C-alpha cells in the first residue's frame, strides 16, 4: 500500500507513523505536515532514514503544494492534520476553520480527482458536544459541537460524509476520546501537569476540576485506525474509546502521587469558556464489527507515560521553549 498520512509530525500522527513502519514495513508512507508549533520532526527521529518513510513539509489547505504528491497516486489518505487545542480555538478560531475545514476539503477534492481508494478522517468525540452525569456517545448521537475547535472538526466530518454521498468516495470517520502517551505537546492536560509538577510550578485546574474525560493510550487509537483503514465499511463512522473515565482532579492527583509531589501544587483557575462537562465513548461498533481491543489499561498507561516524559526531558525542554512560553503566559496570566 502507498499511504498519504497528514499531520504525521504531531502527537497522534507521529505515533501512528511509527506504528505503521513497525507493523507494515513494506508499506510506502508519505508524511505531510506543515510543522506548526505542534509538529516536531524529533518525534520521527528513529525512522529518519527508513526507506519507506518520506517526509514532505506542506499545508493541507494549499492545493498547489499537495497536487504534485497526489499525482503519484495513493491507495489511502489518513488525515490527522489539524489545529487540535480547544483553548487555542477560543483565542484564534480562524486558523481552525482554515486548516480543519478547508484543509480537509482540499484533501477530499484531491482524493476524488486522483481516485484514492480510501479516505480516513481522524475526528474526535468532541463533535458530539457534552454529556451529563450518565450516558455514552454512540455513532448515532447528534453532532452538537460547543467549541470553535469541535465545530471545525464537525464541519470537516460533514464534508467527508458529503464526498461519500455525492461522489462515492470511500471514506471512514473515526471519533476517538482523549489520547495520552509519548510525544504529546505540553499544552494538553497530562503533559502540562507532568511538566509543571517536575518544576514545582502550580498545576492549573480549570473550574472545579470535575470535568470528565475518557482516556485512551495513543497506541490503542493507532490500532483502531489500522483496523478502520484495512477493514472499515465504506461511509461508516467508528467511535473509539477505552471506557476509562476520570475527572481532571483524579488525573492530576495520580500524576502528583507518581512523581512524589504535594497536592498543594494544585491551583484552581478560571474555567475554560464553554467547557464540556463530560465525554464518554461507546465503542461497541468497532469492537464487534472490526474486532478492536485496547491493550492498555489506564493505570499502566499513565505510569508508562510519566516514565516516558521522565526519560525524555530534552524533548520536553525543546518543545516547551520559545513560542510555547509565550502561549503559556498568555493562557494562564489572568486565570
Ligand atoms: P497535534 O496538534 O499534536 O498535531 C497536529 C499536527 O498537524 C501537527 O504536526 C501540525 O504541524 C499539523 N498541522 C497543523 N496544521 C496543518 C496544516 N494546515 N497542514 C499540514 N499539517 C498541519 O494533534 P493530535 O493531538 O496529534 O491530533 C491529531 C488528530 O487527531 C487531530 O485531527 C485531532 O482532531 C484528532 N484527535 C485528537 C485527540 C487527542 O486526544 N489528542 C483525540 C481524538 C482525535
Ligand atoms: O476528546 C478528544 C479531544 O481531547 C481532542 O479532540 C482534542 O484535540 C484534545 O486536545 C482533547 O481535548 P480536551 O479539551 O479534552 O483536552 P485538554 O488536554 O485540553 O483538557 C483535558 C481536560 O483538562 C479538560 O476538561 C480541560 C482540563 N484542563 C486542561 C488544561 C490544558 C485543565 O483543567 N487545566 C489545563 O491547564
């Protein structure tokens, strides 16, 4: 197979590229990434010289940069590229529309024109909005996004659906819950809290800290996308999640405990605007129809993740320098 992977220098994309090179060494992978603040070629250092991995710096919303690549012909396109952080979408929604909606539409159009056999859109459970105390998101839950980020991802999902219905493009959409693991940028809850705890800095918990997320180790997300790529039925949506619901305070306390740091580092700060209260995924469809099984339980996964950050302090120092510091100061200054 010859596959175009977009966003393959980001957190999940780079984990997926490494997973594919390990599990399908004969596949040819073209990895397109614009290398925004979130993209980092260090994540791909171990496969730098691999003959079946080729990195191309390009913007998914720029048709003229992408067209020469599509002219080579791809069996599949897997779209991870996105602006992915909710807080940033509250500060600057326009780039989310540009990349997440226009970028996806550009990829869909080129996939149609160059007869790509399968298009996989990596979406998110956030398109369903928020849950109350009980219940789970299924694939039939109505789309009801609450942040500019999730609205832009929902817009992309609808375009993917439309390219299937109108043009017969063979598409799948995956909607996964919160991922954690190696190479996650420290603007996200888990790496941010690990980084701050290691430096004895306050851990900024939004609101009452009782918002719930359904955590999945990134490698389990990769194995789900692998199954969807190879076995997904045309036009279908698949939810992905491991039934590991934790509120934010529970997550933060586990990190403090593992690192031997005091709870006094927890600092309650102003809540995120439009903060979704609870996400939880019903993944029965992908389990039963495609045979997906997550391998990692949350307790082991979080320990493994903390160990990874402890062993990769240089990586952390490198990504947390420069523009990250500016973002951090703006984001947490008035909270
Ligand atoms: P990330 O922010 O770590 O990585 C995004 C990557 O996309 C970066 O490498 C960035 O350089 C690249 N990119 C951004 N704009 C681009 C553009 N215009 N053209 C080309 N490349 C561009 O994000 P992530 O957490 O790895 O998420 C990857 C995908 O998975 C996203 O589509 C996100 O919506 C989805 N998702 C994430 C999670 C999660 O918990 N992180 C859960 C479910 C779904
Ligand atoms: O559910 C999937 C989504 O998960 C993905 O689509 C997004 O790309 C990804 O960023 C993630 O979104 P969240 O908003 O859930 O993740 P984040 O790590 O930003 O926040 C997790 C929870 O922690 C959320 O309730 C907000 C809270 N939080 C976050 C930060 C950064 C804090 O309390 N303090 C913080 O400093």
